[in-house]
C-alpha cells in the first residue's frame, strides 16, 4: 500500500498534462491558435487536432529544421490541413496573424534533438513576442509560456517574463505560474487568461 502511495505522489503533477488542461478549457473546434515556438511540432500537432478541420493554427520558428520536422509530424500523425508554418521569429507574429486568437503557446529554450543548444530563444525577441501575443488574445483566451531555467538565458527570460506579467491589469487578465518549488531548475510555465 505504501509503495502505491509513493507511485501516486510521483505521478501527482505532470506539467504537460496540466498545460493541456488549461488549454482545453479555452480551445474549441473551429478556433484560431498560434504556436509561437514550433520546434519539433508537438504543440502544433496538439493544437491542429484540437481545432479540427474548421480551425486554424499558425506556427513560427526561425529554423528550417523546425519547419521540416513539424511538417513531417503533422502529415504522419494525420492532422487536418488547417495549419500554416512560418519561417520567422515569433516577435513578427502580428504581421501574419491579424485576428484575435483563442490560444497562444510558447515553449522557450532550444529545439530538442537539434544538436544546437547554443541556438535558444532570447529575451530580445521573446519579451516583445509575449507582449504581442497578449495583445492578440481574444475573449476567453489563454496564453501559455513554458520556461526552461536550467541555463542562463532561460533563467533570465523567466525573471523578465514574471516582471512583465506582474504589470498586467488584474481586471483584464488572470495570470498564474506553475512550478515545482523544490526543483528550481526544472521547467515551469506561466499562463495569462483573458477575463
């Protein structure tokens, strides 16, 4: 019995599942969603399948490898053709998306499996991109930003994003942060919901 209880505690918090629960409380079939950091396309796939054939997903990355990997993932996983993959920095999103969005996702850091940990998201583009994304949110919408503080730039991104999110009006937005307090270098995420 004690062994089962320990196993339950270990599984108590799965941040990826928690992220999806927050997203799914807002995102419906037919909605518009943006993946601001495409990477290998896991979030793009999730968004594409969730919004369905009548919805749309726009995804950004600065690496051609990200677009290639994501396009392959979307084809092979049977996603509807409801997506647009854009080779551009996430801070340029307002030039491509002019309608209010229901969901925005950022998964900061470097692209897993790329072999290039030096190529990572940077504050100089991440902070304007997140501010733009907040401005793009429609009603009953959510922005989710996953932060990876295990490297210097990721830690700095997290601090500056916390400072930015703390300035938003509590009458217009509900902002939260979800992290493991006893594991300070583990990934965590912030959400910003419109009221």
